[in-house]
C-alpha cells in the first residue's frame, strides 16, 4: 500500500470543482468519492493535480483556461430543428448526444433553441474556462 498518489492509484477524497465563481460539484460536506486513476473516471487535468499528493492532504488548484482545451468556434454548430425528433423537448443547457459519422457519436450542450434551428456546442463544457479544483485526500491505495 502506498500513501502517495500515482497514475494507477485508488484514491478516496472529498472535492469541489468550481468555474467562474460558481460551484459545479462538491462532495466537501458529503460522503467522500473514490476514483481509480488512469481509468477515465476523473478527467485527466484533474488526475494530474492529484499525482504526488498523499493521504490527509488538502490542496487547491487553479487550472488554466486551456486545461480542458481551448474553446473552438468550429465546434459550435447551428443545426436545423428537424435534425431532432419532433416531440423532443429541447432546452438551453441540456446535454445532447448526436451521430457525427456512422458509428461515431459526440456529446454537446444546447446553447440556443429556436423554432427552426438549434445551436449545439461540441466543445468540452469547461473548454477555455478557468477552473478551481479543491481536494481533501482521505486515503490512497
């Protein structure tokens, strides 16, 4: 058993993720979360912050606006409303998954919904934004 977080460690922690002064998710006042690093359970930029930390460690990290990639305007697309099922209740901020090629899908956020068109942003939701990641490491295996 190792007390220092490595690329394949099993880590139990409490954390808070915030962006633009708004809390996105927090387990600080709740049950701790457990993640297996290197499996995709936690985003790579967040995993990188944890490497080298040990149990009973509290840290805050301010990630650069490019930590989740730069915002790419080419990934914001206006689509005809008819591309979506007629009975779909679409709303701004909703996540959607759509086929981009046969057998290939992409997830995006609805940025605008109009009677005849929909604007979908296929960028990572945190692309181009500064993010604060606060952690309280409980245990490391």
